[in-house]
C-alpha cells in the first residue's frame, strides 16, 4: 500500500513500472545524477509523500500485525524488524520479452526476503562452483568485415560499441578463419605456390586480410582496451582448408581446389608442412598486433562441405596433433591453446575421447570445441564430462548461427525472428550448465541477403544491414546473448543451479535452437570476480510464469513474461 501510494504521488515512470513486479521498491537510475529543476520539484513532492507514507506505514504495520506486545516487541521494534524481513538483499533486473517491448531493458530494483514456502516453479542457486568463464563473442569473418567496411563512419563506431564496449554486449572472445571459409568473398590462402614445402613464399605481410578483416579486429581490440578494464580480445583461430596444393586431389579431375575434401584430406608427407603453415599464420597475426589465444585443429573435421573443408577422423586428428601440430605450436607459439574437434555436439564425446586416448596428443590439448547444428546434445556433453579423465580441459561452444531458411513465416529483416533469440539462450544455458567456459556466435554482421558467401550458404546474424537503405538492424539474438555476455564477465565462476517443479517434459532429438514450453523454466548462474551473483532465467512458454528465486536463506516471488528472459544481479552471501 505504502509503495503504491508513493508511486502514485511521485508519478515516476521508473517506479510505476514496478506495478507488474511484486517486490520492486526503488528506482534504478544512477545515484548522484545532477538534479534538474523539474526533478527537484518532483523530489519535494516525494518528500511530502514520504512523510504521509511514514504515518500510514505505522498504522498499516500495527493493524496488520496486531498488538506488538504479544510478540514481546515495542511498536517501533516490530516495524523495524518487519521491514528488515520484508526487504533484504536488493537485486537488479534486466529483461527482454517478445510481447512487452523490452529488449535488454533495465527494470526497477527488487528485494529478497526470508525464504518462504511456494508450490510453483522454483529456481535454486547454490554457491557450489564450477568452471571459470573465459567470455562470450562472435566471429570475425571476411564477410562480416566486408559489410562493416560499407557502413558509414558513425555506423561503424556504433557497431563496435554495441558489441565490444561495457555499455554494449561486452564481448571479449572472437573467432576467425585461417585462410578462407564459406563466409569469405572467395577462396584464398597465404601461399599458393605449389610445392613450396619450406613456405618461403608465405605472405607474412597478410596483404589479403589487411584489406578488410584485420581492420575490423583492430577496431574491436581498441574499444576493449580503451575502457581501461584490463580486458583483452581473446581470439580463437580455425582452419577450414589448407592451400589446394597441400590437399589430396585424387577425387578431383579438375584444377586443385580448397572446396570439398578427399579422404584423406592431406597429401602424404604434407602433415608437417600444414602444421608449420598454421604456426606461421599465428606468428604473422601476432606481428600485426593480433595475438591468438587459442586455435582449433580443424573446423568441422567430419563435414565434406561444398566450401573449404578438410576431413579428419579422430585418429587422424590425434596423429596430427601428437606428431606435427602440437610440437610446432609448443615450440614457436607456446601460449596458444589447442582445442580439438570443433564440430557438432552429437559426436563430441566419441571424437574427443578417441583423440585424448592418444596420450601424446593429449599433452598438447587444452580443450574441446563444439558446434550446435545437431541440436541440444546434452547427453553427449554429460557423457564427455563423466568420462574425461582430466579436470583441466576446457569445453568451448565455438559456433552457432541460424540458417536463413529457419525464419518464421512473416519475419522481416528489420525485426528478425524472436525464436532465434530464445534458441540461443536455450543453448547457452545448456552449455554453461555442462561446463562450457565460453560461447561464440558466428558472423558478427551480415548484409540483407545473409552474406556475402561465396557458396550461397546464407545465414541470419545478430546484427544485419540493409545496404540499399543504409540501415542497421539488431535481431533478437543480440539482446538474448547480452543477458549473458553483459553480466557474466571474464573470470566469473559458474555456480550450480536447479529448477524445481517447472513442468518440463522430456523431449527427443529436435532441430538446433528449439525451445518451447515443454522445456519449462531454464536457468544458469555465475559469480562475477567482484562477488556479484548473476542469474539468467529463460521462459520459452507462450504464458507468463510466476516462480520463486531462492538463494541461501533468501527468496523472492517473481514473474517472467511469456517468451522472455531475465537477468538478476545481487551480492553473494558467503555463509550458504
């Protein structure tokens, strides 16, 4: 009553939003913001309201609680205790939802109170620690760089801020391709001289990538460093294909190509040449101001794609790492971490465990990377975690995107498909809860056709551009990724969580990114380096859901909108 009375008198739009939230009591605007004359007048009105409300509160507490003497407390003591019990431990709230207009919107502050019984869905957060988070990000492809270059100066600046500043998504991970990939304008390598096994003709000046790709990476680096947070852009590099002259072309009667792959991919005797090439590429990028944090051995080693590809069985990858790639990386660029596999989750356990069974290869491996295109794959990640004999291996979700054909009927470029955001959040939650240290989107930006792509393998992106109209659009996945990347900072530690009584039902295999009401509420949690706890709750149901958030001996009754996502942030409690 008091809270709503104050809200009505003050007529503050931030506070009035709280009517949809049972525990919201204060504004969330920055403290100590200089007051304007209209604000001062408003504050005077609020001051008068506060005096009236205080009197009302005393009457309300006494009437509601009965005689305080019965509890052994004076009236003043009883009111103080009651307020302490009702409003403990504040939390901030950020929300996106399909039907409310919220897109990573900050909502009024809420408060925990002492735990209470509740029969509905319940999200329980513990202080049991898991993996350390490296970060979130997206891929710097030549296609993205080409689109970025066509933006106006103001649009380029805004794009970099939207992704890489703390006011935007706070990205700190990036992925790029060694040589070309399908999202390149055409196939290319840095040494096209047939038979140059000594790599004397390797273009260490990186002339091709200096045209578009490197300037985009440099701009992101500058933004991250300029904020003074000590963060750096951690780059993951992945090869799609060696130069055509290194590949076994016995399947191909025409001129050598980087597209497709024979089996085996490499000509006999080219294994060390290819490993040396990768190391030389990493050294060249470093010389141009882009240190490489990690690399995958081969993008999608089980996919004989119509674009750049190189097939590698788990045994071939193990042999390549053990005898060629691992030793040269350790000798020349020892700080670069090697991730194996880098393909779909449906085979991640079998493939990774096979590679790691080679003990020599295993000593060079820092982690396992995987993609989302085969669907959830939670059983495979669970199996991998259960059967891994090393606790130091990092799991990294290295690629996800939506192919353009998955758009809902009626979807328009300027708005995108809300399901795409939900699907991303569903995957991120599942991956984090199964040990992932990071999550990488695919192309950072694409044009209105979902490209450019030299084999017409067009896709959606979190940011797309209509170049003919010179307009830039953020799609729903941009906001959904932000519910994680903006708040789960590098160095955060994952916390165990559990969702009780959510109504989730067991679902079978389904297309990637599928999330419906059958999944019930989904949640993940982490603790930032400064001790703040971050909880992300996802609702893919077409209905609002009232639930309880429980942490330590505190709890709050909350509501998440239909087809919505919320991020809660609050200070940790150490005596859980």
